[in-house]
């Protein structure tokens, strides 16, 4: 079946989740971040994801903004920076203004020029996603921005992937699903999507029941891949 719909995870895939901590470190206001921002960013992201999985498993859903704040609080404490309210507020504000990766606008534009439907499928709350899409300037290149808040559970629950078919009126076999999270791409493979894992960090493949169909180091090659499928 030909690919006519290209769906992207948001955080870490289209939007650089490290950019909040990096920008806060670069502006000089918080010199305490100079040597710690990379660890803080990694801990923040790890806990954000871990908390979403635990909430999905235990059926204790909350929106992703609450999970994001909880993850940041852990990361700040782990870096010895807890109690700095000004730093916490700055990092959270920057998370609503994440940078897109450099190749994103041209990649999405090429897909649209080729007549492909495009969208986001994300754990993010609708408000968070709107903030990121607006700051990244990619709204006109997306047909739908889908948040898990519509179904009240985080990825990789199948009800999240079901949202794509309902929104786009397509079959799973017509969808290319792209994520920077290996576990997300693997679970989407099990669901029936053709998948791409964007492995920017050169990480090992997760040992899961499913394997992403394709692995790329960034998003530049997505249009050519879609054209070959």
C-alpha cells in the first residue's frame, strides 16, 4: 500500500527538547547551568517519559504539562538546583517555545508539495503543542495536530495510534509514522504503521517485540523514503 499520510511525534522528533535548557544556559542569566544543562536536559526528558509510562500503566492520567513539570522538578533536584524558582520558571517558559530541528520546515514542505497529508501525534497537551507549532512556524505545513488528551492515555497505548485513522480517514498501511523514540516507533510498528526511528544519538535498538522498519539519523531523508515506498 502506498504511503499517503506522514505522522510525526513532536518532542524530540520535530522539536528539540534540549533547546530549553541550552538557551537558558546560553543567555548568561543562570551561570549555574553552564556545566549542568546537558545533564539537566537528559534527566528532564527521561523522567518526563518515565512518568508518562507509569501513568498510562496505572491509569492515573494527567496532562503532559503536569508530567513535564514533575520531570523538571526531579531534574533540578538531581542537579542540585532545586529551590531556584526563577530558573524553574524560565525553563518552563522556554519549553513552550522549543526550536524545530533545522531540516523540519523544508522536509514538511517537500511532503506537502508531493501531495502527502501530514500531522503530529503527541503526548503533549493541545496547548503545549499549539505553542510549539506556533513558535516553530510549521502550522501551515500540518493538516492535524493530534494530542493524546482526546483519548486520555499516553503512548504507546493503541488508542493513541487509533487517532490517526479517525482524523485522516486512512488505513494503518498507508501511514508512515516517524518518532525519535525507539520504543514509540517499535510500538507503532506493532500497531501496523510503516515506521521510522530518527536515531539522532546513535543509540542501540531497543529489545522489543517489534522493530522500526527504517532508521535515519535525522529527518532530511523522509521525503525520499516516502517516495520509494
